[in-house]
């Protein structure tokens, strides 16, 4: 079965079928094996990704930055100290504006419900 996830947001596992989850797990396994062999796909070449962190996390930030850079993406990091997120504008407004500039948004926050709203 062909799996097409283009244009889909990854908010919860419940949004995906078992086949789609299996596909993502197989893909991650394949990418990791290629990385160990020194082979990079650069599947995100020319893409811009923003890491939007309401809640800090060194490991999460590093993992996403390294993975995106190794796939060829340009990465911008924004947190509550370097943006107006949650201060002069709502998180929803921030995400809408950033969605116009970036090909992908990775959000780390305090509540899952914030992302789903």
C-alpha cells in the first residue's frame, strides 16, 4: 500500500492508521541505517523548519536540529525569550504567521490540547 502523508500534520498518533504508523517507523529505521552508513537523503533540502519551544528541552531541541540539518533543512529556533509567543500574540496567531514562512513547525509546549486547538 502506498502511503502519502504530504500536507498532514502530526498532532497525535490517533490521527494515523496502523499502516501509516508502521510506514513512519520503517522509514525512521531506514534513515537511521543510512546515516550509520554515511548515506544522507537530503529529503528536506531547501525546506525551512522552525522549532517553536514554549517549554525548554535540550535533548529535544538538539535531536530535531541535528535531524533536520542532516536532511538538508534550514532550522530556526524560537522560544518564549526570543519571540512574542504567548505575550503580545497568542500561540495560535504565532503558529498561523510562522506557517506562512516555514515548511514545517515543531512545537514543544506544556499541553497537548494547545496543539490540537
